[in-house]
C-alpha cells in the first residue's frame, strides 16, 4: 500500500506541476495578447496588435524631424472692414447707429496690414526639404521654420500644388537635419494605431494618438480626394504635420478637419504625396495626365443597365482630346487602365493624373456589352477645361407621351446648358401628376437613350417610343447636370 500511495502521490505531483506550467504559459499569452486566442481554441484570425504601453519612444524619435511653420502675409483692407463687426448686435443684427460709422469709414483708403499664421511640417531629407500643406504657406511673404532645438530658419518655397494642397519648402542649415522615414499608405488598415505630431493652436510639438478610422474619404477638398480619416486629435495648426504608424513611418500628411466634428481629422496618403514631391523637387511644379472625358461612378441601376459589375462610366468625351482621338465614346465603361482595375472615378482620376504626358495608356472598356482595348496618348491636364454657358431662347417643344415636354437640342440650347454635343432631347417641362414626375425626371434632363437605343432628336425619340407596347418597360438613359448619367425606369 505504501508503494501504491507513493506512486499515486508522485503521479499527482507531476500532474500538478504540468498543470501549473500550462496555466502560467496561458496566462502569459493572454496578458500579452488577450484578443488573439490560441489555435487550439479555434483562433480568430490574425493576432490583434494591442495598445502600446506608451508612445514615448515613438514621440522621442520622431519629434526632432517635425517643424513648426509660421508665416506672414501682407493683406489689404479698409478701416471700414476692420471695424464692421463692432456695428452689429450679438446676433448679427444691424446697429441703428452703424450706418453713420459706415458712411465715415467706407471712403477711407485701403490699408495694408500683416497677418500671421501657424502650421506644421516635417523634414523630408537632410538637405533641408520640408513637407507641408499649400494652405499653410499660400500667399506668404515670409516663412519661418522652427526646429525642436529652438533654432529658426527662413524658408523658401520650392513648389506648390493647390490640387492636392501640398507644398515643398527648403531651409539652409549648417548641419545634417533629422528626417522621417516614409511608409506605405496602401498597406494601412482601419483600426491601426497612428500618431500625429504638430503645432495645434501654436502649441509646438504636440503629440496625439488614435486609430485609422476610415480610408478613401472624399470630403470635397479637390479633384484628387482620397483622405485617411483618423480620430487622433487634429486641430488648426496641425496642418502639414505627419501621421505616423507604430514603426515611426509617415503614412499621411494631416490636412483637414470637419467643422464641429470633434475627433475627426483627415490626412493625405503619403503614396499620393510622394509623386507630387518628386515633381516639385525636380521642376517646382506638377504636371498631370489628361484623358479628356467626363466620368462618373456606376450606381446599381447603371450597372444593371450596362450589364457590368464594376468600372467607370464615360459620361462625356471632349472633342479633340486624347480620348476622342483614340475612339473612346460616351457611354463606354472603362474597366482598367494599364492592367489596374477601376471601381470608382477616384481610381481613374488618380491613375490618369500620375501618367506622364505623351505616354501611352492601355485602356480596357466595355462598349454595349463587348470588351475592347484602346491605346491612348496622354496629354497635359488643363485645369481650365470647363463648360461654357450662355443665355438662349426656349426651343420648340413636343409632347413625349410620358407626362413631360421634350425638345431638340439646338445650338442655342447646347450653349445655354454647356453641352458639347446636340444628340438627345431635353426635358423642358414635367407634368406634376404624370408618369415622368413620379419616376423622378426633372426639367433640364437630357435623354440620351431609350432601352439602349440612341436618341438623336425628338423624331427619333418618338419613333423608339412608338415601338414599345403599352404597358412595356421603358428605361431612359439621362444626363443630369448636377448628377451625371442616371437611369430612370417607367412604364409605357
């Protein structure tokens, strides 16, 4: 019995020993990463990166390459403008005595005064090139750059690009400058930790942390909107400062905030900025590719109408421009450019803009259900490509048979509405209780197709419509000035 007890005791002791070891190991794994269960428990995919113990090392290593930028602008204005707000009540109402002061001040000569502003930036290389936002230094007469060691330098503008709100400036220092490593913004993920460094409200080298909240945000800042959204605190004065990943690499340039939106900031992806800085550094200006088309995203109705699952719609082709010369047509769906698939107008704009002038682009498109490839020689983008509007007389109209009045697009109508072609018919009146109103058709809509059949004029419109039986489905392919191409469905 003694030997049995001794053996049992030994076995129990061994079991407790191994159990204790397993508990210690499990506890260590859980504490180091409680959100990454072991494979033995089924697993949840890739281990999550937990909140760093602190950001001191990152802030200490990166802050020396972040600079404070102060500018001085010479502004012009009369005394009346300066004092105008004194003559209004707290809710903006006009002070009854204000008109006497206005009469006195309105004829005073315009006077110049100095306006100071603050922003941020970071050092791109040891030679003294510094990245910032265009709006930080736009119109500046003087630019001062202050480093973390307190030294100040006068900066010169190397080049600016208003379209992306980026600028490159340069200082001359008597020593090598600290620089930041450049990351890859295409690899960032939503939920990833980031750090912002800058001078919000002039508070130099303020460090804030947060996560990437979203990617590819379009906020109406310009034609190349593709912002990183972050909840790292960004305020006026952070503009031009870096957004860093946990490896200390720049993944974005802090640029914008939402008025009244606490905790929402936007940064330009560094991959977009890199191409801009290379051009600014070499030539002081940015040259972009130009295709010469109007484009729009495909909604579900347009995808169904064209029978495609992705791509970008060509809503307009400018005569004489590269797309026109290559044979691209209105209504084509661009599927890819140089092998890169397109899912949005933002994709197309960015790809074309990054192409060199006179380079050849291979464009794959869908035209009425058939896939074809065209080669286009890219031209230089002209920012002045705008439609021309003019006053004109109302054209003769005809009843469409669908509760709206339509008319041919005469040259006068084309000028009035800024149209580059006269194919189609224009809706000049929508009956309030008719089918067209119920379907959402609006005055000014240009009907380009009916059930995939091109509409050239009123007679062609009527001929196509007459071929549709009563009660039959009618799909109107419409160009709308404030929207682009839309598909409206109704019944004959």
